[in-house]
């Protein structure tokens, strides 16, 4: 028994040491340039909040200005913010992992958006717009009663608390790994900056901060794909390795419900997944 315990202790010690060495190695790769870019992103986000909180001209009363940006925003920042609302670290970290483990066929979920966007734009959101509600739960009260509204609001609050905990934890963990900053400090830093610009600048600050973050995210993803592919020998080499490893499947029409990714689960299932988000989720309705 003691021998087994000793072996387990050695395994845990080695695993801990490997993790610490790995974290230290990553931290060494995070140079002053990375710190500068990271600091500028935080400063820019905070600066947007300060600008709209103290210097920008108010175009409506305080409540409408804060919650609905005075109804004066153009299409571009609103569209970027809608993308950013659920383009979280879960997506950025989880999707590459999913594709690596289960194949390229996951790209089919993109086709579900062709169905989702028109449905959200022409079937769902016009209902909220015509009623001029600022909350999806106002609709529940109009359609049913106050009890249903409070029930829906409570479920949403619970769901978003659980969701946001993961959304914040993922980038905080990544930041902690590459900088050596304490995980809890990373979480507090990320939350503080978000609360800072939201509290000061309201919805306008949120929309323009989301726009900045989306542009940075997409620009970074494109750079990683191009630079990473070139670094290992080009796109042809990457695709060749994907084919060799069985990850290059482009289509799967299997009707077996136990299959992880098929046309049916990704396009039809993806439609019902995303329409609940882009059609009636409070983050989108607002």
C-alpha cells in the first residue's frame, strides 16, 4: 500500500513539475511586445468607456442613451457587436480543438447561419422592434403575464452567470499561462476592464469596444492560419496531413443519431442552436 502511495505521489509531483516548467516556458515567450499589445488593448477598451462616459455628446435621455445607445448607432458597430456577443474564448479555444479531434466536417455548421440570419432578421427581431421593448422579457409579460416574465428573467440570469464564469475563466487561464500572472488576478483584471467601460460608456462603449475586439480577433485568426501554414510548409502540406490523419472529411450524411457530426446535426441542429441566441437571446435583443 505504501509503495503504491509513493508511486502515485511521484506521478503527481512529476506532473506538477511538468506543468510548472511548461508555464515558465510559455511565460518566457511572452515578450515586452506582447505586454505592449495586451496593455494597449486594455487601455483602448477603457478609453472608449471614458470617452463615451465624459466627452461624447448625449443624443437622448440618460436611460435611453445608456441602455440603447440613443438608437443612433449605424449598422457596422451593431453587426460587429452581435458577432462579439457570443464569439467568446470558448469558441476561439474550443472550435480548433473540436476540429483537430473530430475532423474538418465541423465547418458545415457555418451553413446553418445562412438559415439563421434571415430568420432572426425577418421573423424574430421585428416582433421586438414593433413592440419597442428593451428586454426580451417584456415580450413575455405582454404575451403571458408578469410571472412568466420573472421566471424567464431568473432562468436567463442563472444561465448567464454559469456561462460568463466559463467565458471569463478561459481567457484568464490562457493569460495566466503565458504571462505567469496569478489566475485570480487575471480574472479580476478582465472583469474590471469590462465593468469599467460598460459602466462609464453604456451601450455605445460596449458596441465600439466589441467592434475593436472583433477586428483584432479576426485579424489575429487570419494571421495565425496564414503564418502557421507557411511555417510548416504551406497550405498544401497542412491539407495533406489532415487527409493522412482522417480529419479532411468534407461531408457526412449519416443518419445515425450517435454520429457526432453530420449534415443533419450541424446544419439543422446548428440552426436551432443559434436561432435561440440570435433570435431571442437578451444579449441580441438589446
